[in-house]
């Protein structure tokens, strides 16, 4: 069977859905082909851990969606999206029984920091005020195609107001040094470092400071919101908007090849043998190694891209544990304000040690946990008085050893997974004695289970490739690209492997769709292009 459209989008992850919405808004006929039996990519939720408990399968907190001008412009509230916030955005328990807490009210955050170390409250408010003056332009620049002309110029214009080159230096300072130079107490330092730890940039490397400040200040200004009812509600709102405008979505339709003739992509073929043609564009919400190494025939990939892809670097793997609890997490000393996100690290140095073990290709002894108290954040996630909880941490793509007791081999079979989940759980039990007695159900997703549920998550890599500087901006996914164009006419890379990378902000999808529409307009005037 052959079907014809103006555009085909491969993959119904958030970037594919954003791209499809933009293309349908341009008046094109569009189909999304999704390999899995459900849409959403890494934005999905289900009651599959325990009855009555909604668990987000992958991503959970969406400050980047909330702040994304593109996603905001779709008016997803009309398609069932309601945001929910936890009482506190984020917290990290400290070994002395205290907590580092990021509250959405900056005065409360500052007052809590001031109680811990005199002067840190004021220093926090100073950082917030710097961000107030330039943060929106930084976000705009990061989410625009590279080079970000409009937001980049606006950021430059505002630079003087935030201290000029001193501000640039601060943003280039590694997260650890930035915390040390700006604050005296462990609280603000561990919050910034923990937020930098959402990406795989070492805390001692440039880029980690920018990531830490960006995520921390997003938390401070917009919070870490979640869709009421589960992550999947966000994906379904995007999909419903698209189909309400005439778009089509086909699930269980894995694209296995892209047809290229005379250097131009003309359509795709699915595993079931169906053929789809696209007169204007094929947008691939596909991780770069699969696009260039699987879906395209070797002879169709531009030589320069094929060569550069040999040094493409994935980000580390991931192990995620979901728990259904019959009560809240029994923190030994409960935080003053209940947080949605909890980072579990004893200190910045301990977090650094755990992250360095991953970089050194060893399985961390005391992993740095990113944790979500989902019912605390959105009471619809499980029955009153219970908690839908998860934690994930990173592991090397290829492990050469175990920095812990040596029992984990890095094969990520059932034995490895359960042992490592026990190790992660022990980190929580230490802070919340009695935690184990509250567990009604536990599910462990290792790198293989992640990839089986979403082929883009190669070996459990969650960001479509490392976020380190050597593979960012015009170097993403390979040097010289940085934009959605692939070197093959009508084929656009619109996944997290493209600039600006991972996170649910829709920018790679939007950049790809915009490029496709712009090129189609140009072709109308010059059919030889
Ligand atoms: C465990 C985890 C936690 C995370 N936490 C957060 C968070 O809290 N906040 C945040 O902002 N980000 C988070 N992220 C990152 C974020 O989810 C991703 O960066 C984002 O989903 C990337 O979107 P995407 O559309 O590029 O790809 P994906 O979401 O991976 O979607 C790609 C889609 O394409 C489909 N596909 C792939 N190949 C084919 C093919 N050949 N044919 C057809 N379909 C195909 C896949 O099945 C999938 O549905 C997390 C990710 C993971 C895995």
C-alpha cells in the first residue's frame, strides 16, 4: 500500500509531535508514523506498576515545556493539559538532617538558605535578580536554531545590565566552582550541582554551570510542573491538537528505511511493508545513530556526515526504579515544604564522585539519585495517603567495573538490575528508615527495557547523545550541522540528537519543521532547489 502526504514525521515523541503541529498549521497534509503501540516517546504514563497508581514511564517534570514559547503557543490547556506543582520545587536532604530546599517563592528559598548560612539568602536573591534581567533571552537563544540571531542579539544587548563579561564568565564556570564562588553554604551549592547533574556534563567541566543555573532558575521562576493525571496527558494534548486539525497518526508503524532519490528524501517504508511518500519533507524524530546508520542506506548518507558520525558520543545509560507506596516516604527529618523532585546526594563532593565514577565507566557505588514524589506533586497519581515514587540514576554505557561491592557486572540482566535497584533503594532507606515497609510494588527499568519501550533510548541514553560541549550547538549531532538539515534534501533531523538536545521543550522538532516550511516556500520561487 502506498499513501501520499506533504510531510511524514517519523516518531511521536514530543519533538515529532511539535514538528507535526507546526507542519499542520502550515496547511500541509501530515502523518506521524510511530513504532510503538502508543504515542509520546519518553513522555508517557500508565497504571502498569500497580493498580490505582499512575507512573510516568520516563520523564516526569516539565519546566522546559512550561517555559517553551513553542509549546505555550499551542494552547494545550484546550486539549486537556492542566499543570500541577508540588509545595516545594526541589530539595536535597543533607547529612546533618537539614534540607536544601528550592521553593517557588524566592523569598522562602532565600530565608531557608539564610537560616543555614548567613548571607546566602541575599546571595540567592542576587542570582535571581540577574536571571530576571536576562534569563528569558538565554532560554530563547538556547531553544532557537543555531545561530540564535534574534535572542542572541537580545542577550548581547542585555549583557551590560547583568555585569557584562563577568556574567559570561559565571555561565562558563563549572557548576562546582560556581557554587563555591557564589555561596558559603552547602544548600545552594548542592541544588545548583544537582540540577547540572540532569545532563551528563561533568561538574568540573564548562557547560555544567550554565545547565545548573538554567535548571535552578527555571525551578525558581516557573517551578517543575507536571501534567495533572500523568506525563502522557502532555503527549496526548499535543497529539489531539494535531489530529483535531486533520493530522493522522499511525502507531505500530516502525519506519525501517527512508527512500532517497537524486539526493532528495521522497518517502519511507515501514516494517509491515507499507510505503508512504512525502512531497515536501520527512522529519525524523529519530536518534542520530539510527537515522544515519539504519534508516538511510549507507550510500545515501553524505560522506562528511557518515565520517563524523563515527565519533558521535551517546550519553550514559539509565536505571529507573518505580515504587507504589502505601504511605508517603517516611523521611527521618521531613522537609519543611514537601518537594516534588528530590535529589539524593550527601554533598556536592559525593555527587561529583558518583558522577565521575560513571564518566570513568564504573558502576557508581553510591549513585546520585534524581527522585520524583509524584502524588505529592499531583494528588491524582495515586489514592489519598499513598505515593507514586520513582528514582533514576545514570550508569556507564559500557562498564569496566563496579565501584561498589563488585556484584554488578554491567550486563543489565535481571540480576544486575535488581541488585542495582537495591543499591539505589538503600540510599533512600538511609534517609527514610522504614521505607521498605511501605512498598506495595516495585518495577525496575534497566537500559534494555528502556530501549525496548523507545528505540531512541539507546542503552538507556536519555538525551539523544552527550550534552557535553564537544557535541553541542553547531557541533550537534556532528560538527558543522547544528541545524535540522541533514545534507539530504527534504530530510530533517528533529529529535533530541539535534541542537539544543534533550529535554521536553520541542525545540529540535520545531526547528526541523520551520526549516522544512521555509525550504518549501523557497522551492516555490526556485523549483531547481
Ligand atoms: C528516564 C527519563 C527521564 C527523563 N526526565 C525528563 C524530565 O523530567 N524532564 C524533561 O524535560 N526531559 C526528561 N527526559 C528527556 C526527554 O524525555 C527527552 O529528551 C525527550 O523525550 C526527547 O524527545 P524526542 O521527541 O526527541 O524523542 P523521544 O521522546 O525519545 O521519542 C522518539 C519517538 O520516536 C519513535 N521512533 C524511533 N524510531 C522510530 C522509527 N524508526 N519508526 C517509528 N518511530 C520511531 C520512538 O518509538 C519514540 O516514540 C527524560 C528522559 C528519560 C528517558
